[in-house]
C-alpha cells in the first residue's frame, strides 16, 4: 500500500500538538428577550479583588447603619408607648394642657441648628406621644438663655405684686395673653410643669439665670454715664501765646467770647482728594442683657419674697457634640451607635412626661488634703472639709472636655468684663440649691412600665399582621378552604 504524502500528515500532527485549554468554547446564546431590550449578556463570575474590598467596606457600613437605625426606632417606639396612655386622658374645654419649658442653646463652636435637630429627632416624638405642649427658649450666643430665664422670673415677680421702682415697664405680650385667659376663665394646668435643659452649656446658663431671677433686683442696675467736659471752663480758657483765631476750628472759634461773627465763619478749604473708603466692617454683635447680679454677690443679696418653696423640677439631657477633623473616628463610632443615645434620652424624657416622682439634688461635703498623691513617702496630711459639693455642679461635667476651643478663648480687649458662664465655675446659693428638684423614676416602676409597653407593642404587631392576612385573603393572594376572597363573605361570616 502506498504511503500518504507528508503534506497531508502535517495538519494532523499540528492539530494534536495544540493544547486543549487554548480551544475557545463558543459563547452561549443570550436571552432573546434581554437582547430585544438592549440588555447585554452578563456572565456571572466572582468579582475582582478591588471590587471585593469595596463591597465589603460599603456592605459592612450599610449593615451597621441599618442595624443601628432599627434599634433606635425600636427604643423610641418603646418609650413612646410608655407615655401614650396620657394622651387618652380627657381635658376640660377651658383647661390648658400641661406645658413644659424647653431650653436650647447653640453648642460651643456651632450654630443653633444642631440643637434643634437633636430636639426634633430624639425628644419631640416622646412629647407628642404624651400629648404635652411646650414653649422653647433658645439662645444663639452665650448668655442669651441666662438673660431670657432671668427676665421671665422678674416678670413673674412683678405680676405677683412685688414692689419695684421702675413703674413704667411696658406690658409684654405674655402678660396680655395671661390677662385675656383670666378674663375668659381659661384655667392653667394645676399640676407639675417642668423644665427640660439640653446640654451642659445650657445647664450652666440655666442655673445662673435661676439665681439672677430670684436673688437679683427687679430694676436694671444703673450704668454710669461718661463724664463730659464743662463748656464754661472751655470758654474761660485763654488762647495760647502765638495762637490766633484763624488757627481754631469753627467749633472752637464759636466758643471764644472775643471772636466776631466774621471770624467764626468757616474758611473755604481747597478741594482735597477723597480718601479711600475702608472696607465695610461687620455689624457688631448684639450682646444679651447684662446680668443684674454677679455670682459673688449671691450670699449678700436678699431672696425675693415671691420665691416658691420648691422650684419647677428639671430634666437635664445629654448633648454629645464633637467637632474637629481629628475626631472623625469618634464621630463615626457615635454615628453608628445612636441607639444608645436614643434609649437614654427617651428614658429621661419619659420620666419627665410621667412626672410620677421628683427629688431634690444631692449635696455632700467637699474635702481637700495637703498630701502629695505622687509622693508615697510623704507623711499623712490632715483632711479638711472645704465646702459643700452640689450635685448640680457635676451634672454632665464630662461634656466640657469635648467643647470647641472657642468656648475657652479669653475675652477681647474691648470687653474684658464680658460674662462667660461657660468658662466660669458654677456658683450655687444654698437658698436656691435646696429648692431645685429633678424628675426621678423608680427602678421597679420603670421595669413594670417597660414590660407593659413591650406587651402592647407585641399586641399591636399581631393585630397589624392579622389585618394584613385578611387583606391578602380578600385580594385572592391567600386561599382559605379553597375559596376565593370574595366568596368568603364579610369578616366574621366566613363559616356561614
């Protein structure tokens, strides 16, 4: 048998020499429907390393954020349910609802918007659930809350008949509204009202405003007017040797008794080049009303006879507000753990709304010693009681470490005596400190109310699910006994 030519054997040998991995499989045909809509033929495969890193980071952050939001809403719903029974109580037509006073102030280094957003997100839902009304006293700058609260207390003292020298004080809008309600026989709330303070900086102004209102005078302290020179002394002053009336200004010439009318006329001046106008300066900031009394004068001032035996109880809420680029990790951590802040704020606000119990602030002695804590071999020194330590001074004291550095800036040279309640130490007079109260909720009562609120939430969710099931059955999405929804009859008549 004759052998085949070598030319016919070469392609066969080359075909067997190629590796099988290099042979490309034909692409799978795409879905005709997707192809008609212009959707390309996607191939499902594992993402690359960079995509895996990106999706891991974004997915983790999104999951942590959604988890925090879920539990934050759950905590707010629980505390809203705790106070929701107060909204079902009836109120007389001529009875005003319970009104609380809310004090908001711009945090150091930021604006008032941050405090407003905190109020709307964490505080307002619980107040609305408890059917409470409120009035807000806001402060955009340091000292405005103090001035507003002190002015409010002085107005109460005047209405109660306390004597004051300045009888020409104009009647405010609040006084007119109070007179109108009294003439219309509208009754005010006869129970506990309460004050809500947000943040350590607002609390320090609140305490100072309470002291100024009840310990300070009703009349504004007189400010000494700047002394002006005596005009008669200027007329009697003789001219200096070598000085003529032409060298005097028109005002000086008119004050000279020896000058004539022609000499007093202003002389025409050659036109001068207009000086360049300086850049417009920003308008000066309007400072709040100066204090009527300083903290060092608390002990020597007399208490107002209209001071109640117990001041309105208060609730002080934490307001963590951290600024700065270097604090970004801490701010991100707090952003992903807002559920704890919502739970703590909800508990305090619910305690104020329930108003089941109040207590006075604790007091205790403050001891000092001369022993050196860094020297272990130093002899023991005598411990001496220095002063009384008030609980008001320690409330939210850890927030001061996070304040912006502008809060600790010294006063400018043009206003060295400007008040700085945020910087200064809190001063508390015993007559006012013993009258201040705070809302309190017993631990056992708190657990019972939380347990009942959670049971109510479970019952509401069960009822909502049953209504959803009934709606799905009527729409034919769920079958029951092989019948359609419209064949079942009305609710409660399914078995008839």
